[in-house]
């Protein structure tokens, strides 16, 4: 698997150097010549299909649209079958925060806009403000502060002229106590509709990549398997927005959907109390314990303000293998959209 490790190393080198003009060179070195390359970024609408779209996403990352991205290449999990291979790696993204007069003014603008948000009740708007301020404005010095936030990186490769080339990538950030986007907060329902429209436009242009019956049946079986999952919730894929890409005996797919759960207000608060008890018994420094306690309470109050029904958007990619009766999964990657970059969130 040395060739695949070399590709991951070249990917890391590109993200270390962050030279946007080098993106075409990286594309030619490590990506497939296929026109239906696929990359899922961390944001709601970051579905990129085609070489130009993938290159623009990479350029955006390198232009400062993301923090410092590091792949744990030494512990990457790699599998292969025939002329297809797939990988998964834990990663980190380094974000830096500091208090400047301009940044404080930006926050005042955000708070004013949130307080005046027309689609939320006063209770909901105040709960979001409390959450933002509870995470962001805690006791610290005036120096720049850096954090390593956990992330994930997966993808598939195919052999072209004897060399491995990337066909799909999936970037994901870890979630905090709850996923960033929840449809009961109407602003995120709009984000999902925007993604839906974006994906529909892509499918119209790439009709050949629309999933067939066997792929959709595989996803339906996965929904049934997870119907009673108490931690993840009930899973629903949007069957009209499933893309599939053939590579001989293997294929890779991309889908969006939702997970749904009912969590009572008492359960939300009980989860927070349990978390607080664990924090106060932990080895964290006292100041960090108090920050994490405040964070847990802020999350509980924010989520409870929107009721007991939880609907979260989900993104999904997978490697599947053809069998006599259809397909079977070889690799699955779920992630939630990543929205907020706030100090103290993770």
C-alpha cells in the first residue's frame, strides 16, 4: 500500500503549503482523469462533482477557508479489491482564536442579528445567544489561542495505467454535544433545501450517475437495520439525491438524508447533569472544568428551546461491491454538516 500512502502524503503536502496555484498540479498527480470526481466538504452545500468543482474546493481551503489540516497517515486504514482501494484516516484541524477590537465588533453584529431573528421565538433567540456567549466569552488571556479539533478523511481510489488515483473524498468534522444543524431551527431547514437544490442541479447534469434500483435498495436495507438505533436515530435517505459511480466490480455512492430522534426536555437536562458530574470528577484543570460545565448547560438550554423532536441532516458516502444479487457495503462514512467555528465548541 506504499503507493496509496504516497498519495496521502502528497495530499498532506498540498494542505501544508497552501499554494492555490499548485492545485492543478496536485489534481493531475493524485486525482483520477475521470470527469465525475466527487468530494464532500464539511459544509452543508459542499458537494463538489467534477474536476473543476473539486479544484475550487481545494483552492478555497488553501486560500484560508479552513484551518491547518493534518492527516494521521501512519494510522490510516486502507483496503483494496482488484483495481479499487479505499481509505479512512483520523485528522485534526487547527484553529486559532484571539480577541481584537474588530473581532469583538463582529460578535456584536452577530448578536444583534440573532436577537432580531424573525423566525425564532424570543426564548429560542435568547437560548442561541446564551450558547454563543457561553462558548466564546470565557476567561482567558489576550494572547492567541490554538486548538486541534478532530476530523475525518476518507475516500476511494482506482488504478489508471497502473497507478492509484483518487476518485472520491469525504471531509468531516467532529460534532459537539449535538450536531450543528437541526431542522427545528428553521435556518438549517433552509440550508438543507439549498443543498437539495444544489444536488438536484448536479444530478440533472450527470444523469448517468443517478443511483439505480439495486443501490437504492441497499440504502433502504440500511435504513431498516438502523430503524431502532437509540444513539444515531432513525435514518432516512433522500432517494432522489443519491449519486453512484461505477468502477468495475466496485462503486462509490454519495447520499444525503436525515436522522430523527425524540428527546424530552427532562432527558436533555439529565444528559447535561450526567455530563457535568463526569466533568467535575475529571482530571481537567478547575478553570477548564467550569468552562465545560457552562458549555454543557448552554447546549441543553439551546436544544430544549426547540422542542423534543430532533431532525438532523446527514451526509453519507460508501464503497460498495457488486454481488450476484446486487451490492454489499465495503466501507461507510456518515457525517453531520459543520457550521459553527466558535472557540470552546469542541
